[in-house]
C-alpha cells in the first residue's frame, strides 16, 4: 500500500506529459485509478483525449496492474482492441516490480506516438467477442518494434495456425521479442 501511495503522489505532482490523474477516481479507493490522457503533439492522436483505467491487486508491485483504455474514446491502434485492452508486453510477461505507473504511462504514450497508421489489430472482432474482461488473462503474442501486428494465441488456434511453426518462423526471422515457445 505504501508503494501505491507513493506512486499516486508522484502521478499527482509530476505526471508524464499529456497525462493527469483523474482525482475523482481515487476518492473512494486507492486500488483503481483513472488517468486522463491527451494525444501528443505531432502524432496521429494529437489533441485526442483518452482515459486509462489502472486496477491494482494486493500483490502490486510484484503483480502488474491491469491497464486498459476506458470511456467513449478508445484509440484506434494496431495494439489496442476496441474494448480498450492493450497488447503491451510490460503489462504482462515483461512486468517487473522496478516498473511503475509512470513507466507504464510513458510506454503507452510512446506506443501511440510511434503509430504510423490508425487501425485495429487484425483479430479485433474475434478477440472482443471471446476475451476475458481482464486483459491480463489473455495469452498475447508480442512482435518486434518493426511489426505492426499483435495476436492472441487463441485467435491463431481458431484460424488453424500451427502455433509452434509460426513461433519458430518468427524467431528465425528475428521479429519475435517476447513469446516463449
């Protein structure tokens, strides 16, 4: 709880550029925050307003927070599903207790700022219909920085893709950074 309080103060006093803590969201509980976000200048999302929902378990910081976009404006991005779920490795298997809410916010800003084309992930329709409400329960397939796709393992199985062949191919091509096969 001390760590969460410390991070809350840091976000209130020194938020990342374009981000502010929605003070109303923390009035009743410290384990669920809403962070208001504005798209960075000079990007595809310039001036657009979004909201991020952070949910913290009692195991935080050893367990990553659940983070997703919420509200009426979900960014159209190859790693953001229309239900607000975000395909970003630091939110799941690459999480470390050394990371913080600030570092998650900066990663999401960077992810949006580097986007070259607004579009949904290729498996958006399937994923939104079949996913768990908690994005941390999804088995994500992360691609390297030059790839624009993010898939869920269940989608690849649904379309009859041999997961191990795909994994071996991508590893051989050097494009897969965090899927453990």
